């Protein structure tokens, strides 16, 4: 296992942007799941699911707890092998690609990862370079450049020497995202990147992810709990319920009162987000408003 | 022991290197003229490793100079390289060198093995002496002594088989969709108790003389080592040390958790199996040669990690710390009660525990593991 193949170098020559092209990324990644069945032991969580991730966009997977959204993300990241069907990246099944080669094209940030005690931000971000490193080439100029850029892009340059476990929750998540950025993959998958963060830091992290998408044309897929944030930050929303995709598309098409009631079993009203104009979900609950009048109002508006 | 410069004293100072960003890393680049080679150099770790190597060599020679027939330090070094008068060379090379070499090599093996297991399982408690490997080797060797298959090669082979079998049992029992670090520890502690009980039973069952021999071996002992014990251990280290140094890079991603490691392109299960085999091999050969010396595999990596100020046990420094602990303990054991030689394992336990406790207390006060 010491023999890291040299052949898996990122292509140096042909990847240069063609003159006149607007985008720096030459080809958009094509990540899709075909008829996948996902299970833990004998418990089938997802069955017969198809999904094509829109390249160069931000996709948010939403749904109630235990609906299989994290499971689907794990399958997209080859952390879980489908029992049936397959996930393909650019036409090749994930489990037929060497994991190291895959790691140069697809990054995954699991939910609340834990850094070893005392590990500095710089060391953590450097680990993101490991798919590009061999034991004799552990700190090339390209590595240094990528790490510096990732630190700068996430605003972590000044904290590079600090241990990750001493940072605040928001800074810690930024450090992990910096690691994923340094990995330099066209596709980045994130499992609930805002968990355990206060609202300001949630917005901060989501803005950062948007930057990565817009400036570097990275394809983003993330699992999100907050529907309003999903509507605001995602170009494409995938709503899941008990292992199936109930609806997918632009936030305004997907997040309707009917879908939310179906997916979350929650009565709500939808109004335009005063800041972004995207759908905003106002839950009703049992003590405020009456379901009937709300439904009537919704109907009359439609 | 000199007090190391604590992490807080050496505040991160921006390196003056060209093109360095404001938050310049604690490490520097080593990029020789040959283009594809590039390494990270950590000044503090490099200095520590060099100091440990010098210290180990000095203790090694000091141990060789001690005995019924005292030899000067310079004469020892000369005799090591085969020059000097014939009598000194004979005493040093034939009588004292095997013992010192077993101490040195076993110490390195314990330290490196502990570092491998602790990194792989992300838990300092998961050293081979905690998860039953040492105990398994002990059971096999004691069974050999009590049931009457003793002998130089016999002990080696039995120790190796015992440790390997225990490792396989722990791995098989801990396996559930891939063995995770936490399960390995829990299962290992259970298996370790089973092995200890089996050993106790064998010692109780054995005759008085055999029980004495078994108990003497069980505390870890460097008395009366011969070249027959040095050979296999040296060979094992020559093969396994380079393997572990190469595996070290992959261990650094494994330390971030399985999911992150897979995401970074590490083939987690094969790497973990290779680390397990290398760690078991080291611990098995060392235990077979020196007995289950207490505490070195647990404490040496942790001591090295804190001295180096890294977030992981540095492999080589851990091995050298292990050698320093074993050789130093053997020296103390030999001088403490000159008439009866104390087994080295007694001293490593007594000495290692306070050092580790001191480091833990100090780290807590500083608010970090640095």
C-alpha cells in the first residue's frame, strides 16, 4: 500500500482553460445515482432511487429525520456501497474507481467530524492534500499553495497555528471546510454543515459554501435541516420522505405547503423571503392560527 | 530528565522564509534539488528525535560498562567496534551486548507498536498491553514453560503465536462492518482478562520451579539474554520498522475518523489490517525476547507526543522513548539492589506511571495536550 500510483496526478496540461471560455473548470462533473438500494445490515433505508446532481450548482437534500437523506449522501460519497444499483461519477461506477483517484475528484465532509486533540488548523488543512501526496512527496509547492489558498478562502489564515479543538464551533467548521477546499475536488458533499452552530455561524458557513460554488464553480451537495436556508442557498432542492424523493427542482417549485405537509407532516404557510425572495416556511403548530383558514388563504393566493 | 520547552513558551513565530503567509506553519518545507521529493520538517520533533537518539546511545553504552567487571565508557565504545583488548571485547560483545540489545530493540518495538495502535484506534488507552496482545503472548509462553516446551526458539515462537492468535481473536470479535477503534478496545480488554486468568491458572497448576520461572518471565526480564534472542527481534525490526514509517502517512488521515479518511482516499480496512499486523509483529517479537515489560507501549508514545508537541504519537520518537525507558529501567533495576537483580518490568511500571501522570497534569493545566 506504500506504492501510491504516480499516474493519478491531476492532469497538468490539458486542463488549462480554453481561450475565451468563461469558466475555469473545463468539464462539469456528472454525479448520478441509478436505481440504488441502500441498507444498513438488513434494514433497507432507500430503495430504487434515481438522482442526477446538477453540475456546477448547489443542491440541498431536505427531509424529516431518518428519511434517508444522510444515507443517500453517504452513498454519493462511496462511504456506503449500494446493495443494488450504482452511483456514477462521469460515467464510471464509484466502486470501480480507485478510492484515491476518486478523492481527487469528490470530497466529503461528514457530519460533525472530530479532530484529534492538539491538531493545528494548518495540519488539518494539509491532510486535505493527502490524495495528491505520496510518502516521498508530502509537501510540494502545489500543496503549500493549495493550503494557503484554502486558509485564505475560509478566512482561517490567522488561526492556522491554533489547535482545532480550541476554536469556536463556527471556526472549527471553517477549518474542516478549509480541509475539503484544499483537497481541490470539483464535487464537494457536506452532511449538515451547520449542525451545532448558532444562527450567525450557520449563515457564515452557508455564505462560504456559496462562495466556493460561485468563485470556483464547485458542484455542492449538502444535507440541510433548515428548509428556509435550503431555499435561500440551494439552486436545486431534493425533498425526501421514507427513502424516496418526493419532489426535486428549484426551491420555488419544490417547497410548497403541500410538499412540506407531505414530507414533514407539518402544516405551514409559505411566504416569500423578504431578503432573497425565495420561499420561506412559516410553521403553524397547534396553538397558532387555524389550519383551515390558512389552507383557504393559500388556495386563494394560488 | 530535562524539562522540555512547553508549547506556550514557543509561541508560533512567523517563519522568515520567502513568500510565507502571515500565519506561517510550525513546520518547514524540505525540498531538495530533486523535484519530486518534498517533506515537512518539524524543527521541534527533529530536535527531540536527535536528542532521544543520543540519549539512547549513551544509556546503551552506560549499561554495557556496568557489571562485576567495570569497563570504562571509552573502552566500551571501542569494544563495540571490535578494537581494544580481547578480554574487554569478549565481556562486552558476548556477555553484555545481548542483554543491552534486547533492551534497546524491545524498547523500540514496544514504543512503535504502542504508537501504531494508539493512532489507529484514536485512543491512548489502546496500546497492545491494554488490548490483550501482551497477555496473549504471556499465556502462550507460560503454557510453554509449565507444560514443558521451554527453550530459546520455543519461547520466541510461542510468544509470537500467542500474540498473533490474540490479535486475530480481538479483530474477529471486534469486526462489525469493519472493526472500529472503540470496539477493539472494549473487546481487547475482555480478551486481556481471559488471557490473564488463563495465565494465573497455568502458574497455579505448574510445579514450584516452573511457576517461579514463569513469574520471572511474566514481569519482563532482561537477565541472561543471549544472541539467540537478539536475532529474531533484530530481524523483525529490520522488516517492520520501514513498513511502519511508510504507514505513518496513512495513519495521519485515519486519525481523522474513518469517513474522513475514506473521503481523503485512504483504503481504511487494508491500512488498518497492515497496521495491526505490523503492530502485532513488533509486540510479539519484543515480548518473546524480553517478556511482557509493563507500561512501555502505553507510556512511551504519549511521552514522545507531548515532548514533540504534535497531535499524534510520532512513530520514531516513540520507539526511541521506549528504548530509553527500557534501558534506563534496566540500569535502575540493576543498581537498586545490586545482589539480586530486579526484573526490568517492575521498574518501568513504577517509573513510567508518574511520568505519564505528570505529563497529563501539565497538559491539563496548560489547557491542551501540547
